[in-house]
């Protein structure tokens, strides 16, 4: 293999061992270079995960939802900054290339969700799909796990929000359109840059920026309230595009926006530094300096209330720019509220109808 271990079409430059595995291995220079015959590209493997439940909960004060569904673990998009990467370590796998190539899916997601919704004591509350890894990553095209979950949401009239950086979401416009008519769905499309080269380097298997704008356009035209997520903001790398991205998204039909400053917990800090040194060596030192300026002198600040946006003059300036751009492009004027009262458990085949239903 090449000395740096780079695999074409992947975001992470290395595949360090999980921190929970005793035996460690490290990359080394074995003498091969890019001038030699290339090695085979890293293949993706898909494995079923037979979960006992499908709805996850959290009590984080700086996340806008407390219920979520993640149809997949790991993500082929390969975004180098992905905050979900460290979760692969709990599986004994690397947050590096394993995260991008060893994908777990939940084949019983829809059935588990229907069981949960049918419980007598269940009370509806908005469920967020994709809070961890992308629900519309490439595997979804054939597996249709996310679509099957949406079909259950639709039948039970349950409120849902979705975040993705894939235009595959437009495949499900038939379901999303029906739900939008009942004020049951909203979507967020993540756009970190309009620069195709930067997007290809930073998010190697995600949709192009143009395709993501097209997704906003089609979702909005179908009546789905759509947000643009400028996340993450990486000082010195893509922060200068904030206003441009928000303007383009607004023109495409987005009605709201959000941003998150780059987060580098656990193994991500090393993976990102490694990527930055190879992909953008001319600005690597400055980018990390600016990141630390927005994080109290550290690579990452895990404190509630500041971990999403950062602190200090640089973080304050970003927040001011964001607020000004939102006013200029008429974003975040109205807050979408899903209809929680529409939830109904549909009758099953063979169930006896009430006298009112029979009438």
C-alpha cells in the first residue's frame, strides 16, 4: 500500500485501531508510493444489526430533539469531520476507514417502530431521523430502511424531521408530500461548501453541492419546510462561504437555517489533522489555530452550551454573521411546529371497527 495509507474515495487517511481493543496497530511506510501499481479500492461491507428497539433518547440541552432514529451505523459518505466516527470504536472498529466501509443497518426498524407506536402508553413527540449518521447514505438506495420507517410514520400520522446531505431524499417525495400536507414533516439539507473540489475532498461520497440545492428546491416545491445546515463551520477553510451558502439555499426555497462549529472529540481530532495536512497543507496550521481560538485554546470544548458554537471573539463574529445573513435572506422568520395531535394507531386487518367508524 502507499506510504500514507490513503484510499481513493475515502475521507479518513488512516484506520487506527479502536481505543477499546488491546492489540494496537499503526500505519507505517512500507516503501510503496503512488507511482507503483495502485491497491484495490476499499470495499464496503453491509451487516444487519438486530436491535431490540429503534427509538433512541437523549437529554442533551443543546440538541433540538430528544428522540431519534438512526437506521445505519457508520456512513459511506466519509465526511472527515463526522462527529459519529468515535461510535465505531465501541464496536471494536476504527473510527477511520472502518467507519466509512463497515456499515451496519437495522432491517427490522419499521417493525420495531410500529410495535413502539402501538403501545397503549405511547405518546407522540417529534422523532429526528439522521441525528447520528446519514439516513440517505448510498446503502439506502437498495435497502430502503429509511423509506420503510417513513411509511410507518405516515400511516400513524407521527411527526418527524430528517437531516441529510443526500439528494436521495427526493426519492421519498411521495411520502414526504403527504406528510407535509398534515404538518408532520420537516427536512434539513446539510451544505458545507459550494466548492466542488473542497466538497469532494472533505465529503468524498456525499452528493455534490448542486445536487443538495436541488434537493432543497424539490422538497420546498412539495411543501416540505426545509432548513439548510451550514455545518460544520471550519474557520479558515469554509467559513467565508457562510453568506453564499445561505443565499443559495434561500433562493432554492429553504425557509430556515442553522450552523454548528467544527467539533473534534475523541479520535476525530487526529483524523481531521491527518486529513488537513494532506488535503490542505498550505493552510493546515492556520485552520487549527483558528479552531483553538474558537474553543478556548483547545481542539475541542465539550461543555454544554458552548460545544456547538464555540466561544470567544471568533465564535461571536460567526454568530453575528449568521444572524445578519438570516435577516438578509429571510430565513428563520417563522418556526415550524409539527402537529402532535394527528397521531393515530391505524386499525389492523381484522380489528373490529367502532360504531362511529362503521357509520
